[in-house]
């Protein structure tokens, strides 16, 4: 029954090694299966395995984790893939994609998340080590955002490896952590936009007592409330794709129930995305109006334009507006926007490092004062 409209067209092949558990292979096991009946009509072929967890322990066929490498009329080659791409965190359609694109997106995701983790770590170390950099509120908010993004990237990178242990409790924990840090990252992006609005638009008569404490309660607390509600309703909403009959994601601990995914992830992200977009436009208009008064009297308007452009890109990555690519990933343009989504969002940490470390004069100055030697070292009073 688990095959629904499909039928088994090969003999069942099983392999085992006595007194050994086969896990974490460097290369997937390749299985060649000969067709019982020739596939003359070029019908769609799926590789399946017998999942003992299905149908309340009765077992059933499952496609998760196994993919078709090659097929013709007479035989099919299958192997198991234990990785997944970053786009699945917010892939609204939740449908399978072409194997080639999946591999490329997976490669981009793991390379981008690895690079982002490195640069987010460097950013955190720099701001934590240099006390002058973290005195003001924007720097403290940036530190929390970097911490949330770093943990999101790290949990994503180890997700497939941890799911390979086939421990339901471990998988639920990993899925919960991934969900939590994704929501936390977006909440801190939202707090960034609110802070920019208060600082640049509502300039006067805005004093919030214990401002950073309240930001921390909101930034880390609101996602915790959402996760707690989901766990109270049913902890089995989280799990491995291989335990779900309809989920196409292989060996990846994430939300299995579509309704929960759309309410607790998509709706949450969409609301913050709309709010951040509105704040982004408002802040840019405010910056433009302030500078336009002086620019009329200035001959260096080109330099000012480039400065505005830099500010716009810096804000765009800081507020997570590139995550909006996923809302256009539908139909014929789905793959194109998944590529944009994976490239820009896995590298979000790298862009934050570029705009808020490399291109920030105060950060460069403090690094030269404390970390450089010889002619590169700068006096603290220069």
C-alpha cells in the first residue's frame, strides 16, 4: 500500500555484514537492479527501501535517502544520498527537485554555510575581544544576530550526520534546535530593523529602559515560546524524512508536518520579511533625505551615491531581505530562485563580516591597534 499507484519491478536485494553496523560511509553503496518487465514506456522510476518504522511497525516502502542514478529499459542503478540543500529550510512547495540541481545546491549550501560559520566566528571573536566595539546597542544586537546565524549554520551542517544514527530522540532534538535558531535569527533581524527605525527615524524622545535586556528576552524568548507550543502539541512533528511517507527530504531532521511548517516557519518568516522590507525602505528614504540637503552643496555627489549603495547592501543582508527569494521559488522559476536563495543566504555571515568588519572604519582601526605589528600597527591616539 505504501507504493500507492506504483508497483515493484525488480527482485528485492538485501545486504548485510555479520556483527557489524554499516554507517557513515565515505561513498554511497551503489545497487544495480534488473527490471522484471522491460520499462518500454519510459515510466518514472523510483528507488525504494523497506522501512520497518512505517505503518506503526508493520513496515512499508520508502523513497527517502535513496535516489535513482541511472535507468534504462532493462535495469536501474540506485544509491543513497545523505545530504540536503539549505533551501529546504524554507522551500514552500516542499517537492523533490532534479538530482543534478539537488547535488549542486547541496554543494553550494555546505560550502556557503562552512564559509559563513568561519566568518561569523571571526566577527564574534573580534567584537567580544575588543571592548570598544561592543559598547553601543547596534553592536550588541549584531553580536546576538551573529550568534544565532552561527548556530543555525552549524546545526544545519551536522544535521545529516546526526540523522544517520537513526535515533528518534536525537533527531527530534536536532530538528528543534534547527527550528529554534532559524526563528531566533529572524527575530534578531527584526530587532535590527526596529533599532534602525528608532535610531534614524524616531531620533528624538525615544528612550527605552534596559533596552538590550528587553531585546534579548524578545530575540531568544519568542522563538522558544513557538517551539514549546509545537512540542506540547506533538513532539513527533519533528523527525527524520525517512520516517515520513510523503516527505521528500532524505536523512534530514526537520519539521515533518506541512501545516506546522507553514504556520511556525513560513508565516513567521513572512511577517518579519514584510516588516523588515518596510523598515528598510523607510530607513533608506530617511538617509537619502538627510544627505540630499548637504549633497546639493557638495561636489562629491558620486562618493555619496556609492556610500548610499553600500548602506543599502549592508542593510539588505543584515535584515535578511535576501531570504525573500524563497517566496518566488515557484513553478518554472523555482530552481533559479532556489539557487539565488542558497547562494545569498548561506553566505549571509560572510557578507555581514565584509560590511560590518572589513568596511567599518572603527573595526579596522581597533584591529590595527590591538592585532597588528610594525608599520601596520596604529596608535590608539592617532
